[in-house]
């Protein structure tokens, strides 16, 4: 019966569309890229290929995503809120109270249909390369979720030069091709290899003239931050000015590029150090770490340029739509001590046993482990406050470029609110594929919670959301709700104050002026909206002592030692979490 349905749907699809009339679609996803990390968003980083796509397309200045990777990826593939798509939190961060609850599997639910599945059954070739992080059992890998060909890294992250894990919770780096475990080549570098495979997959079906959907999920610029030496060297000395000055320069660049209005007030983050208080050696080291970060972005852009050149060479570029986004804001985690040491405690031992070092001379190269930490992360998120993991704009507002459509907004900017769940409906409308409306293959599936952004591209609407339409969000106890030009948010401690705040994002995207007292009726109405969101989407509250680092650590122990974990090991793990991991360590 299922085969007959597929045959019928294929006949219907091909009777509806002329061969080759529909666009190819390339979805490019950066990892932990901050709002102002691209040239077209105010950065000093050299990103000519992405900037050219921006000049031929539309930049979104008010696009939001989840503040952490797996929930974003679930929504990006399904068009459904992460709490209904099975990934309300990363699987590594789930508490015992969350496990088994609806929406908290930590893997992409079977009650959603992926954009890849819908496009494949509408006659598209579907390809994926890069980070997945939505499940690694055979039935959860991309090959079982609509992708015809897939080169997949299944974990939260991995080394960019070798096939090895990047944090102690994994015993290995889990790579798959077409659902089967695979081995990386000796000359592997993540961004380059992902584009190699993308070109290989696209090229394998050139003759049949069917359109393709290609999802490229880069590891850039997730930790460990790594880049070929020649890219890092382009930026040596560039960041000697420090993060405070860089944040100011990025702010001015964002205004000049048109993605931020003039007059935005910059908030100060308590985790941002005074650059002037550092020693000369510390400044030199951290400046190079940021140069590696810039080099990693630059290298990703070069590889995107290779794909563009290939599509031009094969006469496919003019019929290709590109969507470029980041999965969340800049990464603040600093599990190592900056400098020449390997860090303290268990992490020092683990890094040594996995042949990682933090030496200045080879920083970013094979065997190196580099991070930028919370201070430079604040600069990467400029002009916004906060960063990855948190519900502030710096954690949720990231770049988005849509290029290749015949938009009246070509080379322009839209400041209309948009959310990650809007991507799937947008792709389907661009590909002329119907919304399944909650039914697929005769079964009930979750309806899209986002809206198509095509009306913004063709300028038939100034917004795809009503002024009175609330958009809720929650991840690990950090939460927000958007409604018109307003936003309420809560960030948990120890960095956040755990209280709710109200901001007018149109006037104050830096989130510096709390309006919950002056506009108390608006605040209370939006709090009621959030409580309704909690009920409708089965949000499980986190305990007061919830600590994502501790949950990740317990996950790692369980992963390494199946069965009953000795009490001594648990006690040791708690000590390690305090003295070893130092996620927001300033030194």
C-alpha cells in the first residue's frame, strides 16, 4: 500500500511540474556564528562569497533561532516547535524529570515529517553533509529521514582535522555515510570535506535534470575552533584591540551595513573582562584565538565559494536558491585555560590522552584546541547582549540570507520578525510543494508552527506574524516570548538573574531598558501568553539547581560506563564539574 501511495504521489508531482522548472535549494547552516560575524552584517572578517549572496538577495536583521544546536536543528528540519518535534532540550542535557516526557526524547520525533522527506517525494534529490545531532540510531539518521545521500556527524561536535571527539562525554566521534559508520580521510578538514561531498552528491545525478535540495551543516565555528594556518595568519594582530573595542567596531559596522538601526545602546555583560587588565602574554594569546575564529569563518566562506563556482560551471547556479543561517549565537564556553597549559583536573588528562594541545604557535591547527570564551563571544554577538545557551538577543538573533529569488528587496534588509520554524514553510513554497496540513501518508503529523517568509521576499506583506500573535520559546529554563515589537525573557543564574523582563526590541534590541514596571499591563498579558505556551507545548520546568554542565557530565559518565555507576565516580564527577570544566572561566 505504501509503495502504491509513493508511485501515485510521484506521478502527480511530475504531472504538475515541468522537468527542471523548480529551483534547486541549498540550505547552509553555520554552527555558533554570531550576529555580526559576516562582512554583510558589520564584520571585519573576509566573507566575500556570502556577502555576494547577500548583495543578490535579502538579509534578515530580526531572524531568531533557539539558543542551542539540537533544538534549532529539529525545528529547521520539521518547521515544528522543538517541544513538539522531540528535542525540547539536547539529549546530553536532559534531567531525569524530562526523560520520557512528551517532546523530550532528545531526538527528532517520528510524529514530524522532515522537509527532506516532503521534497524527496515531490521529485527532488535530497542531500545532506555535516552535523546532524538529532539521533544516531539507524532509524534516526538522515538516511531514514528523507535524505537520499548523507555524510553525517551525529554528535554535538567533533574535531575538524581528525576523527576524534572534542569533549570527554564521547568515546569516539560518530560519523556516518548513508546510514553506515564511516572513516574520514587522512586529509580531512571539516568545511572542505563537506563541500567535497556536496559536490559529489550533486554531480552524481546531473543527467536526470531533477532539482535538488542540499543541506550543508558546517562545524564552523563550534569548539574546538580550528582553521588552516594560512587563514589564521590573515588575521594575526587584527584583534590586538581587544573585545571591548571590537564590540564597538562591530556595532558601527552593523549600523553601516543596515542590519541595525542607529542609536542602539550596548549592554555590558558581567562575563566580559576588561581587556586592559590582561597581561601582554594573555592579550597576545587571546588575540590569536580570535584570529583562528575569524580564519575558520573565512575558510567556510571559501568553501561556499567552491560550491557556487561548481553550480555556475554546471549551469545550475541561476536556478538555485541559497538560505544561509546560524544555529544559535556565539559560543561562550571555555573548558580550557587560555595560555600554554592544558587546563586543570580531568580535562587536562583527557586532552593529553587525546593528543590535544593549546600551544600558541600551532593554535587552530591539527591537534590544537582553541576557544574564544565569553568576552570575544560578546563581541561576536554585537550589538546584542548574551550569547549561546541564553534567551537574550545575542543567543537567539543571528544572520539569515536568502538569495536567488526574484525579490524586489534584492540587496536589501527586512527587519520583520522571523523564527527558525519559518524555514521549512518557506522552502516548500519556494519549491512549489504543498504544506501537508498535519497529514502525511495517511497518518497524523504535527502541523508547522512557523510561517512562510515568501511574502516578505516578494513584498506582499510587511510581516508574516500578526501584532497580537505570540511566539514562545524555552530551553533549559531560559525562556522568551515575542509579540509584535515586544519580548519578555528570563535567563537563569548564575549569570542571569532568573527574573522576567520586558523589552521593546524595535527601540531597544540591546535589551538595556526593562519596561515591565512602566508597561505592566503589556508585561502581564505576555506572561499569560507564556503560561499558555507552557501548557500547550508541554514545557517541563527545570529544577532550581539545574546545571547543564552537570547534566552533560552525567551523560558522559553513563555513555562511558553503562549500567550502575559507583557512587565514588559520581562524587568525583561533581568535583570535576567544579574544578575541571570551567565553562565560563575567564582565565
